């Protein structure tokens, strides 16, 4: 039986979906939910759409460079990476596989993102979250800092096992 060769679109999708996030390397851009679309225009031209996790995300340049490298390695001569801001990314776009990978890496995955039909009010107090320890699963956790190892994470400590851990903020 002869194996069917992949189409250019299948090759492009496979290459783009293998790229990992530079700040959360246990997640692919697909699992993080920032890889929005992959399209092949002609035989060796790929257009990829990505959405930043937040405005000014410093990882966007690295994501772009990694996508270009992987897609060129898959045989595409021209790679255009477009940034799409609408709709805005939400932590609800993280796949179940991505949430499991975060927890396996000791990072508490986000809960459901807050919903709003209008402007989101600015509050100056820490956000109240129900966070479980990714090490022992205890809900007995306390906020250490709203700023973790990256801007999109908060630092927590489990009061049961005493382990510190990052929590991906709900956006």
C-alpha cells in the first residue's frame, strides 16, 4: 500500500503546530491558543496568523522567528506571520491538552476567563482566584505576588505542602 504524501497545507500546519511558546515551552502555540490560522498561497508561500496573549507581549518576536524557521525547514520559501488583535486572546483558548501540560510542569492553569459585555473595570486590588496547588492539588493557597516569572503569571504558595508555584492569570 502506497502512503499518500502530505499536501502543502498539511505540511505547513504540522510545522506551525509544532512551535512551542518561548515563555511556556511545555505548550505549543496551538495549545496556548495563539496560533489562529495557517494558509498556503501557491507552492512555497505560507501565511500564519497569531494573536498575542496581551498587548505588548515580548514573546511575539520569538514566536514569529520560530514559526519562520520551522516553516522554512518544512520547505516553504516565503513565510508571512501576521498579528491579529481581533478577537483578543483569552485564556479560555488554551486547549485541555495545554492545561494538562501546564499542571504537569508545576504551573497552575487558569480558571475560566472573566466575561464582560462592555468595558472591563480597572481594579487596584489583587484578583480573587480559586487556585489549586499543581503539586498536591490542595485548594489551600495564598497569593505571594501578582507578578510571577512572566507578566501573564502570578506567584502563589501552597499552605499545605509549602511549595511555591506560578499561576497563569485569567484573561
